[in-house]
């Protein structure tokens, strides 16, 4: 996993088009303070080929997670918002501009650090 620093978020979002129309594959609760969201996304750097992408939030302080059987029904048409405020980061499904509104997302994870990993497409 590679750290995703605040200065890289804008470039990351552009590369993966804010994960608009991505596929949320699953949510892994690694521990009480670490959660990984696993997606299939289109990668601009690979001529929009589909790849697997893991986003891991550590130091989790708040989250809203759905049951595994509901994941295929999550609307990804607005993509994912990755927001940073002070020393916290939040990943939320949907288009949000603030931490306060991101808490209304159908699924979100808030923590202290964010890492990512590129994988092969999850069939």
C-alpha cells in the first residue's frame, strides 16, 4: 500500500475520475481501526482500462458500512469523495464537499491516514 498524501488527492481523483461509475466490490474490516474499500475503476493512465483499486483508511474514528449483500446496489454514478480536513480524511460514496455532508453518504469511512494499492481487475 502507498500513502495518499493530501497534495496528491486532486491528481488521484482526476486519474480515476473520482471513481464515477466504478464498482464497489467489497468492504474489508481489517481491524477496529482499519477498513479497506475495494473497487474496480477505470484508470486514465492506462487508457481507461479497468483495474482493481484498494483504498485503506487507518485510524478509523467513524464509519457507516452496509451489509455485504447490499454492496451491489450502491449507486456509484456520483463516484467517491475523498476529503481532507485538519488531520483527518474521509472517503464517502457520492459527491460531497464537506465532512459534515459526507457523513450523510450511504457508506463512508473517516480516519487519520489513507493508503491505496493498484491491483488487477476483480472479476
